[in-house]
């Protein structure tokens, strides 16, 4: 791959933006079966609601009740079953930012993705090829085999975002976050969403989720993304 032609980051993101314009829905619900390997092997039923505009609602159901995490307008609010509320202001959440960008035209999306790279400290002047999950991927930022550098990986043929590496925090854990999307174009998620999502913190797997079903037809009311709403019903 060392002698292969590698386009610039802007060109790669433009191709990705063009491909993502075929995502015809503005809101999606993913039904997940999840585990948290660093805590226990117990499986959880989860629902992940996403809506254009950087809106996310994540519901994890356990015997104690629902844990609800809401991201809106740059503020993340977590509501525990016992009524405890945790609020923080993350600068970004690649989960929704890359899977359902705010813009729906290729040029606007390219600018949005470039801005996301800047927020994540991804050096857009560096691009190379590598392999991810046995497929070839464009890599923006960092160097080959270089650890602890912010990077965006994009599947070369499918033009899907498949890996985002950045420095930040997740559920109280801080360090290098490695968010990975696998198995696009599965029967469960078609070609626009991944079937498997994994998140690592400092090299340790902390969340593994498999999509059991996807719903793009049900309308998601704005109230679902209000921190005061704990129930989706």
C-alpha cells in the first residue's frame, strides 16, 4: 500500500459526504444488545435514539430501572434509576456526529467533517492507507502504527466511518478513546449504520453493542431529547 495513490483529507471527506447524502432519514432508533466487559459480562437491552442536529438519547434497561443519557446542544445529562443526575459538557460525541451528521448535502457535510476533525485534533494534512477488519481504509491523521494520536478511519470502498481515535472522556473514564464501527451493510442496518459498535478507553474494551433492529420510520419527538424526560413513552 506504500506506493498507492492516497487522496487528500478534503477529497476523502468529500467522497464520504457524497455517500452519506444517500442517508434519507433524519432520525433513527437502534435497538441494541450490549455488554460492558470492564465491569461485568451481563447483557443489557439498550435503545439508541439519534436525530440530526447532534441529538442523542441512550436508554439502558436493567433490573434497577432505566439509565437515560441525553446529549443536546453540547450538554450531556445522565439520569440514573435512583434519580441521580450527572451533567457534563463534552466537546464532541463522535457516535452521533459521524453516523448522522447535521448537514445532508455533500459540500456542507465535508465542511462539517473537517470541523469535526479539527475539534478532535485530527491532522487533516496526514493521510495513508491501512487495514481495518480485513478491509482497506483511508486513515486521516497520525502515522502508521503510531499510538495515542487522533485519527479518523474511513472504509475505502464503502466510504463509511469505521474508527475514530481521540483524546477525551467517557462515563468518567479519561484517556484515549477508540470508537469503532463494524459490519456496515448488514441485514439489520442496511449500508448506512454499523451492526457492531465498540468503544475502548486506553486500549481496554469498555462497551460492545450489537444492533438487533433499526427503525427509521418512527418519528422522534423533540421532548425525547429534553433532560427532564426520563421515559420514552
